[in-house]
C-alpha cells in the first residue's frame, strides 16, 4: 500500500479543457506545476471512461516526478484504475465513506461544501480537506448562484477541523483575502487554465497565498 502523500493545499488547480484556450491540458498542468501549483484535480465531465483514463494516466506520469498529488474529480473508478492520489467529491457524488472504503486509508479525499448545513455534516467525516464553494459566484459553476463570501469562508473554516480550500472566481487580487479569512489554500480554474502564461499565473497566485499565510502566521 502506498503512503498517503503529504498535502499542501496552498494552490489547487482544477482543470477545465474548454477554458484552456485550445492548449492541451497536459501542457497547462505542466506549466502550472512549474509555477508552484501544489495539487492538481483532473476534472472531465465530457470524456468517455477509457479516454478519461488515458488522459489521467498521461497527466499522472507527467507530474509524478514533482510529487504534486493528482486527484480525480467525481470518478472513484478512474482514480482507482490509475492509482491516483485521491478523489474530489461533490454533494451528489459517491459518499466519502464509501469512497474511502474503496480507495483505502492512503487516498486523499476532498468534499465540496456549499452550505453551512453541509459543512456541519462534513465535520465528522474522514476527509483530507473541504472545498468551500463558491466563495464568489463563478461562470464555471453556473448552478451555484449564491456565494458564501469571505464571511462564509471564516465561519466554515472555523467550524470544520479539515483544511479548507476556497474556490470560486479567485484570482491574484483576492486570493490573499480568502487566506486571511481562514482558508488553508485557494483553488482556481480559469485563473490558470485561461491565462496567457499559466506558469506565471500560478507563480503569482502562489506568492500571494504564501504572503497571506506568513502574515497570518
């Protein structure tokens, strides 16, 4: 059994093929990791299972030397098939307890939390982190119309013992505020995937997060 990877939630990239400006996801991910991204979540809603597995294996092999964990969005079967580092689950995906049973204690398991009630329920779950979603409303999640804001980050990060990652329209200009509100890290989609230079965008975001953490510390 592989040991669980040490998790640094500082800068978490959620991939999006459509937002990658016609560039390959592998290229975007490679640049993001070079820029300081600390977790990669491969999110593929439109691929068939075999293509998803092929893509996941390619990205896993690409980033493995860096030690950055690769998490699979939603698909516990794909995570298990490629021996990914773990999964990220939404509120309508497999229950985290069942995913833990399938993937084992070494897997990293995260859960999106969109309301205070969901945060209450997550408190006692065997999770490695929670994602507070959305901090600000975002076009990448158009079904989430009510933002939690910095006050939501503050409340939920204090309520839940797991590290909290803020997601939702987070860019370099507001990432520091999310950390100061209590998050352990920020997750971005378009802020890196759609950037002209994903490596430079990741580096700038990581610098902002690190500076905010140092101020908090």
